[in-house]
């Protein structure tokens, strides 16, 4: 029986072996793919996939999320001058480690008229930026009212 390239490719894909090993196994088993797989298995020639076993779907998703977080930036500006420019991944880590400091810094930034922006790699405007704008506007109204009352006293 003649062995064709499709059979060799299929065996290579399933067993992760060389062309030479795949061809020899198919020839030894008269072109029977299943028997060739068993033959290679008995000879301990089947190699594991290149992907480590710990590389599960969960880890792939986490890696993808981290990559996306590294491409997205948190930018804090005061009068068009950039005060802070960090990736979202770092921002999340800092928030987890030092939550009270981050909350205080966020309140102070809003109270001192800093603009907070989340910016994707392609400079796409995100919906969360409109929420930051509303928060900033509300805080500005309160701080203006407080300063006016303090001046009138």
C-alpha cells in the first residue's frame, strides 16, 4: 500500500512526531492510522503537545486579560499636563495592595480638578470616562460651593 502526504500529516498532527517516524509507522501498519498511533505509542515516540499542561483555558484568559490591561492606560491630567500615566494592570495591583491610599488619592484628584481618563491602545473613548466626567463635575460643584461659603464667612 502506498502512503500519501495527507496520512503522514494526520499522523504527525495526532502524535506530534517527525515525518520520518510517521511514514515508518504507517508503512509498518499498512497505512492504518489507528494501528500506526498504537505502534508509535508502544515505542514511546508520541511527544506531548508544545503547550504545557498547566496552560489551561483559565491561564490563557488571564494572560489575555493582563495583555489587554497592559495596553490600556489610566491617565490623570491637570490642565493638560499629565500627572500620572500607568497601565490598568498596575493600577489594579496598586488598588489591591493599597486600597485606602488609592481611594484617598482618587477623591483628592477629583477635588483638585484633575481629569481621570481610561485610554485604550487605539485612543478609543470609553464609557467609564463619561462617568469620571460626571463625578468630576459633581465634586467641582461641591468644592466651589464650599469655597464660596468659606469666603463669605
